[in-house]
């Protein structure tokens, strides 16, 4: 995976144009200058991470039952549902649409910040 940094939206669009000239990629953006880790890996817990994750998923299953329009069938279905609702999971969101990277709080106009963009061909 390659990482790119842009100081503003214009520079970001230039980087994306160069990437798009070669082939399709997956994009991931974040405001902090940190490794691209899922939220679950960035948090600290009072117990082992695996136990904390299992407890969160058990509670999600218990509380969500009356509100679900469909029944998740696999453990990965439950993890995806947890991710969708903002719980810390082992999933890391990627997108094919590069224009969503700066819109997800990666760029704050007028502040001394930059867009950090992970670009990967893996999975294609």
C-alpha cells in the first residue's frame, strides 16, 4: 500500500488524477497522521481486545434484535452491521470513489492539516 499526503483539495485532485491514469485503486482517507488501522486496533481496553470485541458484538445482537429488518447470518454479517452503526471493529473502510476521501473529515479548510490517503490495488 502506498500513502500520499495532500495539503489542500487541489493537490489531492492532482494526486488522484495521476493514480487514475494507471488503473483502478481502493482509497482510504483519514485526518490523523497515523497508520491505517481499524478503530478496534486504535483503542485500548481493560481486557484483551478479542474479549472486548466479543462483548460488544453480544450486546449488539441482544439490543438490535427488535429493530432489525433482516437477520445477520454470519459473524462477518454482525461485524459489518456493527461497523455500519459506528462500533469499533476490525474492519477498515475503503472506497472506489476517491471523492469521498476528503469529504470524510479528512480535510479541514483553514487549518494546518493535510489529507492522508492510503491507496491499494490489493483485492482487484
